[in-house]
C-alpha cells in the first residue's frame, strides 16, 4: 500500500523529473516540483534505490514557480516545464548538460556556456503531430492512458494551430497526423525556426574562413552546409534521405556536393583524401547519436575541429567520451529549441588533443 512522505526537492534531472530524498535516504523522482520546495509525495512500496513519487501537495512553493497557461498541462504528455519560470528553465538545462557531460562523458570540469534562450517561449513550433482515437484529436496523455483532446497547442505557431482547427472539421482515419507550417521541406528539420537561426549563427562563428573543407554529416537538406559554403573551398554533405539530398542539390553552390548514403560508409573515403588540418566536420545525428564506426574514422583521420549538434545530451556525452583519446571538448552551449519541455539541443566544439595530428 502506498504512503505519503514529505521531501525536500534539491534538483531537476535531465528528463524533467524533480529530485529529492526519502527519509530512508533513497532518491525519489517526482514530476511538477521545483528545487527548494517542500512537497508531499505518494510513494508506492519498493526496495529499489530510486523510486517514483506522485506529487500530492506543494507545502512550500518556490518563488520561481509560475501558473501554467495551458489548460492541458499536467494531463498532456507534451510539456513538463510550464510551471517553471523561463529563466530557471534555462538554468536547469545548462546544469543538466554540465552534469551529463561530467557523469557520462567523463569530463571533470566541462565548459558549458549559459543556455541560449528561445525568442519565443510559446508559439514556436513549426510542426506538431496529433493523433486521433475515436472522437479525440490531440496528444498522448502523460499517464499513457489514451489521448488528451486538444483545441489549441500553446507551443504551436499560429499557422500550425490554424491547421489543427481545420483538421478538427475534417474526417480522417485514426492514427497520427503531422501538421507542418513549412510544406517545402523534406526529411528532418528543426522545429523552432528562431532558435535554429541562432544555432546556425553559432556554428558559423565557430568555422574558420579559409581554403578548408567542410564535411556536414547527417546534413538533412543542407541546412548548415548550404549556408556555410562561402566560408570553405569545398563543402560535402552526407545524408541517407533521398528527398533531402535532392532538395539540397537544387540550391547547392559550385563548391557544394551532396552524397546520398550511410555516413559511416561515405566518411572514410572523404577523410582519407584530404589533409585533416584543413577539415571541419559537423555532426548532427538523430537522438541515438553517432555510429561507432564514425567515431573510429574520426579517430583514425583527425580533423581540425568537430562541431557536434545534439538533441540528446546523454548520447552526446557518450560520443565525446568515445572520441576522448584524440579530441577534447572546448565548450558546449545548450540552445533552448524546445521551451516548456525537458528537451535540450546542444552545440559542442571538439578539437584535437595537444600532440595529435590534424
């Protein structure tokens, strides 16, 4: 039988759950609480070292707790941070990246810059995916029990919500339905246009101006490669999605080329044919991170710099650790691509270790 207990919240872990300790010393994770708060939680019997608690009451609230503007918050599984003042969201995400790089990346004192804020804390998403089950159209519930019927998503842009309103007047089969503001994009692209522009500017600033080569791995439709082409003598993008490659080629400059296929299969020949001292590699993989074969190639053929764009700090830290024999982390910068959620985008710059050839 479950029991209630009062705990002090000390942190918020990556993933969005607040952290406290039970009277017996075990770590307790609880949603919707903030550091510095005293809360009453309901805890099911367990012998595990880590337990999940259900928030019952906030006994002493943080001054940085805010009222969520969305009527679906707490039931909808989409957002986890609407109860947190936006400046604290940024602080938490910065610290989560630092902790993840330390714990999983083995970096004792990683340099992590303050998270870059989204110009739009709400109304920023250029696409959402809704679901239909029975008469409901919306998002999965946080508890996994069906759907929350959504009239409007506060994270969606005005156009996305227009599409949602139109969809609710239509008849369509049960299942998922993506609603996109931009219909001319294929494959993966960032959901927050304003933060994507800030991320691009940061990547551009980290790139040298000269006669070097840029290899943009997992390049999508050439978001980075095309916009950075003027800074390099040669730009090569690698992408598995055929439609994304075709779109990238339609706007490619004379010094740009795009290879369709697996990054690990294409990268080796490229690196073997160039002087690594003049090469910048952008890695922008999916959430599962970089293929181990890619890490092996970058170790075998050192390059001047790696700019790693990640939507998953845990796999970023793992991959940085995998490169640690040849490269060191210069700095990491979180970008708040997904305000009001626990998701974090990170730009990390790696350079060869002293004594390594590049």
